[in-house]
C-alpha cells in the first residue's frame, strides 16, 4: 500500500481547534491504516488501498465535515509526490537567503492560463512559480506585510488551496518519503 500525505486546510484556525489525536481517529475510522500526524497544522500520513486520490480526498472531506461540523479542504499526495515537491528548486539560492518559501497545494493541475494568473500576484516582495498541482511562493517580508493573501489565489483561479512552509514539506518528505 502506498504511503499518502493529506494536507488539510484551516484545521486549527478561525476559532476551530482539533487535536491531532482526534484527526488520527477520524482517519482510522475511514479504514485508513498506519495513521500519523506531523505537527499540529493538519498534515496526516497514512496508507490506503485506494489508488483514486480524488475520491479519497472527497471521502476524507465528507468525514471531517460530518464529524467537525465545518468544511476541511483536503489535498492528498503520495510520498513520492511530496518528495518531488520538496526537492524542486523553484527560485535561485540567492533569492531565498532572506526570504521564506511556501508551497500551495491545489486541487487540480495549473494550466497555462492559470499559471499566468498566478504571476499577476508577483510584486517586489512576492514571487511565484507553478509546477503541476503546486504553487511556490517566495515571500521577502513578514507574512502580515505581504499584499498576497491565500484567499486571493482561490478567488481569482476558482480553486481550493492550502499552504505549507517549504521547510515543513521537506521535513515531511525526509521523515515519510519513499523508502
């Protein structure tokens, strides 16, 4: 069975608090195996016999909506996909020195028009790259000082997304990547 990683959107923000123990129980109740969580920001590692990741996302979302009482957008990737995301270098090293890089996981691959639309968010302090179902965001200021907001990406492109620091994704890949 492949090892999978679910990235959950807004699991512990906006007045919602969900323990990682509860998340593990919810995933186990779906018949998912070897369930672990990674830091308290909605990263769940598990195995499943299902090869249909889109159907698995919907199944997890339905369970969490019924159990928690609110929508939790879910983005599932294989361990190999997470390792590839962590390993890609979207920006030159010199640009990264005084910046933070985030990865946005979205619910479908970016086509050429969507990739161009992402670049409209580029500013003096924010830069972007897209690859597959991920958008990489280089931020040169404090988060609160950036004009870019996640919701802008979702509204402009009519997609769902969740972001993680690239360091978190790299740590996930190192700990739970392919054997």
